[in-house]
């Protein structure tokens, strides 16, 4: 028997806590999550693990957001690797990836999938 699990959306923060065109960090359980608010892009909000596996530090929320070859990315502030905001893939080292999270805006609330 196949069991379908319904996605639960949990409140994370308020829209006013986000910085347009930039990142902020939120704590989800024991994980630091980097949130990027890009209202001009489809979806408008992106989330990935704040831990840069190459630098070994929790810094991705402080990275610079941009576009590399049509892909939305954040550049790590330490060694400047680019991580795709939609799938967490490192553009310079495709064997490296960070976890991404499903997030959405609902009114003034930022929700994260559990």
C-alpha cells in the first residue's frame, strides 16, 4: 500500500523580516536556513541550508544573490562558489550540493514545508 503524506506548512517568520534582493538566516529545528527574498522572480522566496560545505561555515545567507547563465544563485562570501537557489547545486563543483527547502508566502507569513 502506498501512503501519500500531505505537506505540512509551518510558520517560519514574517515577510517584514526578509530583505528584498538579499538573504537572512532563520533557525528551523537545529538547522540554519538561508532565506532569499526575490519578489521579481517566480516563487519570490528561496531557502537553502545556510552551511557552506566547502568553507565549512554557516554563511550562505550573507552571500551575494545573482544570475549565472540564467540560473539564480547565491555566491558564498568566503570562497565565492555559486549555489543554485532552486536545487542547491554548486556550479563550480557539481558533486557538492546544499539542501533546499520548500517555502512560500501566505499573506505576511513565510511558511516552510515540513
